[in-house]
């Protein structure tokens, strides 16, 4: 049986290491990448420790458990992943450090367990043979509460944002069911529960979460009903993040001929402006305006004529904030072409009237001179 666990742990190790490698290579990392980087590092250490435990049966397994219990910090990382997903971005507060008190105490008590047995009275890789100490109950309750809250955030807001039957939500549900189901089966002795089950189940759960978030762009999905509404808007809009990546836009923008043949999704808006001279935008002034929206609630408005498509737009640029935390920048394009053409028609008519009056006055003067 240990050989099966060994293979699964190695697979879990490779999953988490690949996720870590993928995340650190991202050129533009959103804040939610940070807890997933932490989760992948924790799981890599956890799985590797247990692989070494299986490969070295002659060594006291508690020595490897001391390293494997870096996983005490996993619930905190999951909690932050859920909160950041719900709020898009957060500011780290000193009060958050209190979350680390119990995990740090758990590690200290585990490493010194032989002198007090508060964590384990008797340790075994098979859970039914393990006798836990009084502190283990505190550690378990605390860890499961953080995990439950973090997973609840992910599940709740995935359903809220993209619907229950979306790919994002399905992967989140599956990822949640894997560790929960295995732990329930192990707790009721339906399957033999060992210390290897938890890291294996969480590694596969993390894989599902990562697919939901990064493959299906979990974070930038707007609520389904809201998306249908904004696609019916006559005004076009773009939402960019603080790294100037385009994370959302509506159908009206795609209908503008100047952008129809351009792949906008996840592209840097500054790169697009430089690549397509037809936009004819002062990139330095534009970038300065975008930077200002990160620190100010002011709306910047300017008029722009796109000569290549003979269109006039009022462009409004404003920051998107949630409780003083900058989330992104909204660019709203109001088509004023008809208004400008009407003004031009009025001006032309006025010029014609003035010219007619001038000619009439001139005719009267000539008539008087002749008479």
C-alpha cells in the first residue's frame, strides 16, 4: 500500500512544483498568485517530507513529520486566497499576524513533543493507531475553521460571479469535494486513513482551483446577468488592472471598427497603442493619466477624434476603488460623432446665413450707390 501512496505523493509533488514554477514565471502576477505560491511551496515541502518518510522506514517517522507540518500554515494561505478572490485585492494589516500564532505554536509543540506529549502521545502514520495530545484538538479546530472559511469564500464568490454551472464553479466544487470526501471516508474508517491522504487530496484540490483561476480566468469573470446588460450598452468600456492589462470589455467596444481585428484580452493597453499607430494617442500623457487614477477618485475626461474611422469620442478615465483599495481603471467611450456632425452642420448653416446676409447687405449698398 505504501508503494501506491509513494506514487501518489510523487505525482502530488510534481503538481505543486509545476504550479509554483508556473506562477513565478508569470510576467504580471495578480495578488491572488501570492497565496497560491505559498500553498504550492507548503505542499511541495509536505509531499517531499512524506516521500522521504516512506523511502526511509528505518528512521523514526516523527522526524519527517516535523518537516511535513509546515502544512500548519496551509489553512492561512487558503484563507487569504479566498479573501483576495472575494475582494480582488487587499492590504496586509498587522492584525493578520495574529493568524500565524497558532501555527507557529503548533510547530514549536510538535518539535518539542517528546518532552511534553501535548501534540502526540503516540505517533503513527496510520491515523487509527495515533494517540493525539490535548493541544492537537486546538490545532485541528483552528486549521479546519480557516480552511472552511477560505473554501467558502472561493465557492460562494465563484457561484456569485459566474453561475453554479460555469466551468469555474464546477472546478471549485470538485476541488472542495476531493479533500472533504476523502477525510470523511477516512474518519469513518471506510478507507484506511494515513497521514499521506491529506496532502495527496489537497494537492489535487489545489490543481482544480488553479485551473479554475488561471485557465478559465476565474477572477475577471463578471456576473452572467451583469455581462448581458453591459453588452447591450451603446457606450463601450474597457477595464484594466494596475499593470495596464485589459481584463474586461463589452460588446460595444468590439463593434468599433478600430478594435475589431485586435486581440484585446489580457493584452497591455500601452503595448496595443504603440503597436497600432491608428489610435494616435499621446502614450506618455495617457500613462500619466492612468497612474493618477490609482491614487485619485477624480474622473479625467477628454475628447478624441479617431481619423481612421471618422469617429469622435468623449473618453472618461476613472479609478475603481473598494474601501480605498485600488482595483483597476475604467475607460468609458461615449460616441459623440453625431453630436459633432450636428454641430458642424449648424456651423455650416450659420456660415451660409452670414454669407447670405453679407451678400444681401452688399446688394443693398450697390443698389443705393446706383440710385
